[in-house]
C-alpha cells in the first residue's frame, strides 16, 4: 500500500516547485525538509548576497516576486518569498525530516527519515537541489594549510577578516562578489585557473535575463546534450571588472601549492596567507539514494532531463543544467518540475487543482 501520492525530498525552491507541479495535476504530495522551515539553503548564504536576476525573472510558478520587478532582490527577500510561497501551497510540509535512506520495491519507494516512521509512495522527487553539498577541490598541499580554510557556504560578512591576507579561490559570480566585498577590509587575491570572464548586467539598457529569455536561450532544453555544464561569465553591474583592474582584489593564476601557512604562486613567489576561502561551487546532496543504485560512481544522479534512468517513478528537480541554463534558478526550476511531473503521471491524467493563485493576486 502507498501512504501518499508522492514524496518530495527537499523543501527549498526545487521542492516547492515540484509540489506546485504535482498539486496542479491533482496529487497531494508530502515535502520532507531537513531544516526548520521550507526555504532551502538561502538563509545560510552570505549576508550581502543579491540575485543576479531582477525580481521579474525570479519567481516560482503561480506567485510573482513582490515589489519593483526591475530591482535585484537580496537574500532575505528571497527567504521571505519562499516562506510565503510555501504557506499558500496547501501541501503537507514536514520540517525537521532528514532523509537518510530510500528503498524501492515493486514500484513503491520507501523513505526513511531519522527518527520518523517510514513513508511510502509510487513517486519520489529528489529536490534537495544542486547546492546542498559544498565542493572542496583537492588542491596541492591544501591539507597542510595552517590558517583558516572556509568554503563560501560558511562566509557571512567581511568584518571579521579585517587586516588579514585572504585568498579567494574561484571565478564565478560568488567568488568575485565575495572577493570584492572582502577587499574593502583585507588584502585579497582572487586565485583562478583562467582570467575571469565578465558580461554586462544590463546590455543596451536591459538586464541580460531579458535578452536571454527573448532569444529563447534561458529555457533552451540542451542540458542533456552537454558533456559538462557551460561556464557562465560573471554578471557585472559595472563594479567588479573595475575593482579587479584596480587591484581590489588583485587577480592571479592559481597557486601551485600550499605549504603550512604559505601559498606558492606560479612565479615561485611565496606569501603568508591567513585565510583561504573556496568559492568553488556545490554538488548535489543525494546520499540518501546511494543504496538504490541511482547514482553514478561520482555521486551524480543518472537521469535524462530530470527523469531517472534507473528507477521509474523517480525524478530530480533543481539540478544545474538539468534541462536548460535556468534549471537551478528560481525562474527555471518550475519548468523542469512541470516537465518531470507530466511524464511521471499516467497517460491521460490532466491538471485539476490550482495553488498559489490567490496569493499571487494580492
């Protein structure tokens, strides 16, 4: 017997979008969220985090992001938006449920959360997303470093780094934003394997997301054709490229090794460093699926555009480049959730229930 129509692991933007897609097709899913509330990883990001997409392009299905549609929302605004979205979903959301293992037998998934009774359903959506497990690269000598070693997920604000010598590793939006912010308080180097590539945030007076959506690139379903995800340039509102040119922070090629409290640069120069901050991205947190055989040896999910290639009834939502450039974003995750849900349900099922519509009209 199945206790529920569907189970969703993860209550962030991916899980909420998946619940919306299932609800609009008449199912009543249960969301299992490890945290204290269904807002994903957003409260744990650094204090000054600002979206690189305007509010107009930062919404989940059925509920527009409030306020000026052309502004760039901050972290806490996103948290408030997700709280509001969850409250109007009319969905069973169970917080404090850390899913440890999943089994599958005769078409039924059984989900085991720590300290909770097992739950069963014919449909399981892994929506713990692509940003729940910090990626720590194996850089030469890093295990010998005697200073403070942090991942960007642990960074909050720059004040505690005042006067330090800091190396930020990474070439993406977060790396550049954090390094620039830190440079006002500390001596900072941005260490990259190649020069940082920049793209203007508002070419020809319109945000880059306007152009991406206008030409169709934003949701072009080419993710399954890529051997590895494309690297996006840093969205620059006009400050980051200038800051690096002015040496605040300075940019260097990746250090060759770490020796205690010293980093060695490619030219042989050795410098004492107080903190190394790794802005090196994340990997999907899907350890609960290891026993199923649903993951590749590198722990990445085996799927085709979000649909498991190992287990019928299993789908993923929120993975980077799952189907398109926008798959792991607020604006894109809903499309992927709809795509997966439509293909998980029996042929002939049709949308019935609506949710979040009343809230979006407020």
